[in-house]
C-alpha cells in the first residue's frame, strides 16, 4: 500500500550547497533501493519534502530524517494513503525555490517567499505540480 508523507524543516546553520548535494546523492541511492520517490524543495533556509512509497519504507525513512542534525524544526504536514504516485519519475527531484518566479510562489503562499510552515500540504503539491509543468525540477 502506498502512502505520501510531506514535512517542512529548517536547515541547520552551515548547510552549504555541498552538504545539500551530499543529501541528494544519499537520498537518490537509498530511495531507489527502497522504492521511494519524491521531491525535495529548498528556499531561503527552509525545506519541504514529499516522500512516496510503501508505508513501512516511508515511515522508516521519515524516522531517520527527523533525527538528522542537518536540519531542525521538522514538522509533519501530511501523511496519507494514495492510489498512485505523483512523482514516479523522481528518486528525489530537487527544486530551488529561490530561483522560482515570485509570482508563482505568490499564487500558493501568503507572501512571495518560501515559508512551508505557512502553507497547506495541498498547496505545496499544487506548487510542485506547476513547477514540474514548467520544467523547473531537476531529476
Ligand atoms: C532535508 C533532508 C532530506 C533528506 N531526504 C532523504 C531521502 O529522501 N532519502 C534518504 O535516504 N535520506 C534522506 N536524508 C538523509 C537521512 O536523514 C539520513 O542521513 C540518510 O538516510 C542516512 O541514514 P543512516 O546514516 O541512518 O544510514 C535527508 C536528510 C535531510 C536533512
């Protein structure tokens, strides 16, 4: 049975682009091996990640991610059973929301800046959908 999990978090001090690259590399090899797909969005110093996959695999991964010292204030936004995946082509897509047109952010967020704690999980999914449609996501 498939589930989708969405959380928001805040990058720890000193999170450099190199650290982010390491996280993405780790994620892609682990996720491929465990049938997990999704997207990691970052902007300012915030993260939001969508994880999809088998319920026990997603739960186990989330428990590891929550205790990762490279971020803090991890807040669960959604955990739902799903019929189908939305990101089946991505072992972990990446979106740099600092580079997205502010008017797209403003459509889904109270301000044209990325604050996932102020955003519903439905709005996050729509935003990511729109970014996929405009090819703003890297595999
Ligand atoms: C924002 C963020 C997102 C992450 N996403 C994933 C992911 O999708 N898949 C993954 O395997 N690890 C991810 N990690 C890394 C895990 O927290 C953990 O370091 C990694 O799975 C290795 O765990 P281990 O040292 O217990 O083997 C992420 C870490 C951070 C900070």
